[in-house]
C-alpha cells in the first residue's frame, strides 16, 4: 500500500493511491490506481460478495462498461473480500446469485486499507459503505457519494455526472445546471451572461 491517508477526503483532493490484488478476466493481477492516470476512473465500493443489492450494482456497471470506456473511463469495484471470494463470485452464474464475467476489475481490500483511505469503512459492520468516486485524468476526485448499505446506486446518474465533469473540464468558461444532459444548454457563470440562460428557460 502507498499514499493511503485516513481522515477527511474531499472533492478537489488527490485520490489516495493504492496497490492491490484484483480479479481481471478471471486472473489475479496487481493493479494500482495510479496506473490509470490519464483516464477517468469510477471507483466504487460495495459491502460484500454473495449478497443481495451488490450484484445488481456490479452487473449493471458491467453491462454498460462500454459506455464508460467510450468516455475514456475505467470502472473499479472494491470490497473487503479476498480475491478468491471475488473469483468464486464471478465464476457463479447470475441466475444462482453470482455475477458472471465482468468487464472491469474487482479489487480485494481484505486489509480494509483502501476503504479507510476513502473514508467509507463502517467499523461496526467491518465492511465498506456504498461509496462512489469519480476521479479525473489527473487523479483528482471530482465527485463522491456514499450510500448506506441497503440501497444501490444509479448507473445512469453516474454516467450523467461523469459527462458533466468532462464537459466542464473541456469548457472551463461554462457550468452545467441541475439535471444537465449532453446536448442541453449550459451557462456562463457571470451575473450578466447567465441571464441569457435563465431567459431561455
């Protein structure tokens, strides 16, 4: 492990780097977050393998992984399970409560160091809450959400947020209003120029 710090983690800060074993195409590989520098990363935590809400999220992200790849984005899933548990879950058919082959790596955080670094570990339960972080090409956290254990996240909203981040990073003189979707109007953050947007709403 490297550069893992505990404490308050905020949007705008450098994402804590880590090195860990992941299951990639049913093989064990050591991956580092810093290996993905130059790409966007959706890093999401989930409580445990072989549970109930988790497979719905994991398979939903996998089924739409190509949409993220088209936006220069890698998805990484993380839980406190071992890589052996990850592999067994991947090798279990979806109809039997498994997740089948995935289109992104599942990372083992068995020592709970990554979950602590990202401030998502529930110490009483010993598992990670449903944290999700969008990290930009420079390794900076641009978005974070943390759900409690019993309800899942939206792939649509993650994708929309990613697209908004990428838009404003490539159009630094514009901002995206609430509910913005690609193709919608943006606004210029200026008291006079913003009136053009509001007049058209």
